[in-house]
């Protein structure tokens, strides 16, 4: 039984994700620990999150455990707090950037990192076997509400940047919380950094009425219009659980995630005097090009923050992240952290005295095209393998760190299965947009052919 994807369990509420299903998983989680273990539980702002959070907490308490209820917080805030409240595990009820009909569970180890795959496998096996801790009434656990979690998290971030330097700049920021968990922390953080904050979608609403939760270019139009309209220095947009942040420069231009990754990686490598940066195989060539002149090298992993963070620990990396806005600043914590990323960018603007657009103009530029193709979960591996074989027949150099990546003259194509949805994700990169689009269309043609051969023509 495989329940965990690249970043936790995510399912549609009322279909697979039901009260009995979550109870079984929570029971299996509790069975991994001795009776009395402290386990932290946090959640995002989805409509079903309070109920599922209560189910998880109640199941753990009835298994004899001490639950530390963190309430509504961004995922990275929960990761920050787990080791600081002495929990042996953290459980987050969240579906991150997925549409509102989804929810899920994510497990955090005692050190604040996402749990290893072996832990997920043990929970899956226990779920399948129906394992659950059971104690008599004399050993039922307790729930303790942790009420200062947001404050402690914000204080932690402020301690990592030159807050006074940022305050002196008196920056104006458009902050789009996306009706997600960042409403509990990011507005406070920016105001304490002396920013004039113009907030969009700043109330918690699990239906995401402002725009869909994933902070793509199309979903950040409001911020793109608002930034020049109010004369802001930049815009910041979070996803539903605020482990990501994407940016809009002062002109209203949406900044692709690969550009921010390269910019912040270069800064981190310069600060460290060289070092390793970890990123998935989907990373743009601009990352390697940006950090090489200042002594940086890239170590590539599978897609997904657990793969990146654990590799960062192993490689003693100075920086890491993904091109989707998920930036990891190891001097703070080994977690994708939208608020820490926002503070880092504000510090960079304050220290350099330059607008974001100017800083980005110094970077090597590539064009990256992203596509998604619906594909049944049981067919994804077959389709990826067929496309990989087609790439090899065409004479391309192929790597299979995650899915299949084909290098060709002037760029590359990557096809991989989504770890959270019944999709295939295709990336194509080249020096110019026309070539990148041509590569993407060639990749899509290969995918359509493979789907037809598998009896699932798109």
C-alpha cells in the first residue's frame, strides 16, 4: 500500500480521504511510538482541516500520547516548532497548493525535517494491517494547546536577517496570502520588518476565493496589477501552506521561480565563500551558471522537498530549493519556507539598495516551458518509460534521476509523474522561448503517442 507521494498524503475529501481513512492512518502513526510520546499536530486553513486535525489528535490521545496542538500555521512554522516543543513527531493536516477539494497528511521528524521514506513505509504497512495503539482509560493521553507558535516562528526569522537594515529602507510590499495559512504569520513578519504592507486575500478561507492556491503566473494576476498601482517595491505571493513564495517586481512582472532560485543561491554561495547547492533535476541551467563564478556547484536530486532537504544535510549544502518557489535556507532550517524566503529577499533589497528587477537582470536567462498532462496513476510509469525509450532512439543523452530527462542541442526536456496528482509534468528549457516551446511540443507528442499505445489516448 503506497499512500505517501513526494510530499505527504494528498487525496480528495469525501472520496478516499474520509474520517475512517484518517483514523486508520493516525492509529498507525501512533503505533510507531511508545505510549506517552509527545506528538505535535498542526493544520492549514482548508475547510476539512479542523475536523481531520481533531480526528488525528483524538486518535493519538486515545493511543496514550500527549498531543501538542499547534493550531493553524504554515507548514514551515510547524517544522520550526516540532524540535522546539520537544515533539517526537509532527503531523500536519495540509494539501499545500492543491485545489480546495484536496486535503492530506504530512509527517515531520523530531529534528524538523520531513520524515525519511522508511518511516512513511512503516506507517503505510501499519495502516494496511490496521495497527493502532490501544490503552485503558487510566492511560489516555492529553492535548496541550501551544498558543505562541506563530510568534516564536516570526521571532526566529527576524533573528536570521538584518532586520534593522530592512526597516531603514521602509519598503512597500503587496502581500498576497492566498487565503491560506500565511495569514497567521507573514503580515506580522513584514510589518515588524518596517514594511508598508498592502494585503490581498488576507483572511483564512479554505475555499480559496481569491485565486487557486498554487502561485502560478496566471494565479498571481491581482498582485501583478496591484504592485505598480500602489507603487510597491515588490509583491510576495504564498501558496496554501506558505512553504513557497513567488515574487512580482516593481514593474508588475511575475518573476519565474527559477530566477529567484538562481538569485538567492548566488547570494548564499557568495556569503559562504563557495559551496554546494541542492536542487531537483528539474532545475534550470541558470542555477548552475549563476553560482559557478562564485564557487558553487549543483547537486541534483529527485523532485520533492524531502529529497532536497535530506540531500542538503548529506552534502552539507549552503543552499537549496526548487524552481516552484520552494526555497530552503539551511542557516534557519532545512525546510521550504515562504516567509524566510520573503525576509531574505527584503534583506537583499535593503543591503544592495537595488530593485529586484535590476538584481535579476544580472542573471543568465533561459526560457522554461511547463506542461501538465492528465494520466491515470497506474499508467504513469509505463508512459514515462516509453517516452524515455523514444528519446534514446532519437540519440539524446538521457538521465533517470526522476522520470526521464533528455539533453539535446540547446536545451533539455524532462518528463516525470506528479507525486501528488494523477498527472505527468513536462518541462522544456532552451535559451529562447520559441525553442523551448518546440521542445515541449515534441515532448507532448511523444507522451500522446505513449498514452495511445497504452490504451489511454488523451
